[in-house]
C-alpha cells in the first residue's frame, strides 16, 4: 500500500499541473469537465489504495439513490424511513471501518476482568483516508433533499462533488448545497481567481512545511513520545507547540484545498478564523474547523432539540454533540474525553450565561476582561489538545504530571520559541491587513507574481525540515 498523496510533494505538483491545464481547457464544456475531474479525483484517491475507490463509489451511489427515492415520495413516513436507511448505510460503513475494532476491543477489555469471554474478533481494519469527511459530505445531500432544501442532481454531478480531490481526504466539509449549484454555473478560465488561489496555496505550504513540520520534529513529537524525559517548561512548550502545530497543519491544508479549488473555478467555505483569540469556547468553535462546527450544529445539535427544550436538555444536547464530535475525530477514548471536556465547558458557559441573564446583569466587556477570558479559553483548549495528541490516557496524564517537574530546557530552541510566539501572535493580526496583502498580491502582473512565488518556494525549501509528514487530519 502506498503512502497517501499529500499536497506539498513533487508528485502532487506534477499531478495538479496536468489537471489544472486540462481543467482550464475543459471548463467551457461542463460534461467533459465533470468526467475528467471525476477520473482525476479517483486517480488521486486510488494512488493510496485503489481498492478503496470502490468504497467511495459505493457511498456515492447509495446516497444518490436514497436521495432520489426520498424526493420522489410524498408520504412523510416513507420519506423518513428512507432517510433512516440512508443514515444506516452510510454511517454503518463508517462505523465498520473506523469503530468496529475500537468497540470490540473496549468490550473485551471491559468484561475480561469479570471472567466474561466476548467472542468478537479483532480485525485490524485499515482506515480509509478521508472516510469521515466524504461520508459527511455525501450524507448532507440525502439530508438536505429530505428537508426540501435541495433538488436531486444527475449522478455524474453528485459523483464529481463527493470525489472532488481538493476536499476529498481532509475537508473542509463542503455541503452538497454549497458545491452542486456551482456545477451549474458557466465557468470561464479567464476569470479564475488565480492570484488568490496561488496566495492561499503558498500560505498553506508555509504553515505546513515550515511551522507545523518544524514544531513536530523538534519538540512536539519527542515530548509526547517520551513525556517523562522532559521538564515542566519543555512539556509546557510542547503543549503550546502542539496548539500551534495542529492549527498550522490543518488550516494550512485547508488553505491549500481552498486555493486548489479556486484555481479549478470553485469556491469552498472558510474553515478557520483566528481561533486562538476566542474569548469563550463557543467562540472558539465558531472559529475552529468551522465547517465541522456548522455540520454538527445543523445535522445533530438542532435535530436533538438544540436549546429549545429546556436547560437540562440543552446541556444534554451539547454533551452528546461534542462526545460524538470527539468520536468522529478518532476511535480512541482520548478523543471521547476531548469531546467530553469541550461539551462540559460549553455547558458551563451556557449555565453561567443563563445565571447572569436571570440576575438581569449586563455583561461588562473591558480589555482586561477580554484578555483574561482569552487566556483561560486558550489553556482550556490546550488541555484538550493534550488528550487529542496523546496515544493513550496514561500518556496524557504523564504529560500533565510533568508540568510540576523542574529540569533543563534544552528542547526549547530559539526556532521553537519564534514559531510558537509567531504562530500565536499572527492570530492577532488585523483581518484588514490580510485583505490588503491579498489585494496587493492579486494586483501583480503575471511575471512579478511568478517571480514572487518562485522566490517563496526557494525560501520554503531552505526553511523546511527534510521530508513532509502526512497532514494530521488525514487519520480522521
């Protein structure tokens, strides 16, 4: 089995150069473009393991068929039953590949101490890259048709949407209602937002290759691999480093994905908006992995009842949503605990807000209070990242336990300090500054733009460590 194809590689650059050239030639011919992009996307996914192309095709065919059946039925009971069948099929496939071994081994370990032998085999199932992402994207089609928000589309259109390679393996989670209407638009290759696309790709490459990879190899991976070997300051730096690493890694992937889509003539939703300046955990989830947050809100939290059925139900719905959101990220109890931590803090924030409203007290918002809230929320998020990054609860506890130990700080190099401070400080740059930089780059003529990109690639190659690790979210 080959390694997953990742964006910052020569192999992908050659692949995309061919795809982009042919895509621009075919944009005036919609059907030919769809057939080509479908073939290119399956080639991209199959370069990891061609057998899982059949899984992608099955998910696509199943949700397209169920969506069409729902649309043709008027009886609400029949429509609901069809929706349930669609959910069972898609989530069943996801559950088998991602969660069977986890739940089987957890049940065996739970009952073994009391002498109960559970006859469940451990299958060591290989997790298909991106299955969580393309399952959610495909399901959005069935659910939106059921809700009357979307009309069925031809199978070719739907297959091109589900397999579209820029978002296929790690998002952002693009809903069918966001992508499918763009397939009906007339695309002109002369009006493709090339400048904005190249700038996003360049920024994403810098985040991944320089920031995320350097922090991972020089600090974060060693700290979490052998936490007992590091002092309190080194461990704290490792935790802060992972906060910057996972943001740079995932938002870098998203930037590249959005940039690739722009070059191909398509717009993806924003996925990150300076999450570490959040002054509440609710605000954090409005800024972090925004497409997942909205998906969980619209397709899980609100259908559960949201905040409409009383205080206790609201807390329950928050906890269920975040626990399942944690489990979506990975089949391990550390992810469940990570989701539980976020659910508990979100419920606590809701309780505190309700109590304040009951007293009729106005929220006083000063600079000092905002700074205090941001510091607290950042450290709550970092506590969650310890669970998220650790391979077991024992490792997480060891990491946290090392915060009270003293010792050397050899692992904290100047490069590590610069990347952590710079990564967090960049969150506070004004949004309009980013827009001005983007406009300035986009306004460049083709030759200066190409020269700037070429110089950037040379700097990137000089600053980045040897090799490029797969993106963190590939495992989900």
